[in-house]
C-alpha cells in the first residue's frame, strides 16, 4: 500500500473519529455546569472600569 492511500484511509476513518471526539469534548467542556460564572466574568471585562468618563476627541491622552 502506498503512503497516500494509507494516509487517505486513516484520514477518512480514525482521524475523522478523533476530530469529532475532540469537538464533542470541547463543547461539553464549554457548557459544563461550573463554567457559567467564568463565562459571565469574561463577558464583563470591557465594563470593569466603566466608572471613568470617556475621553473627548480633543483631550490629551498623556494627562
């Protein structure tokens, strides 16, 4: 059996199965029960320092 045919059969069978298993594992890991707090914390990163006023276009950022 030549190398191309072997790699093609491997990719069509076991590699596809492995990629599907990795995908399912990532989805299960992302939606695990304890991850809600972590995802909410990460989603609120842009709003953590929202108490500072926004800079005006003419303001000097060095000040």
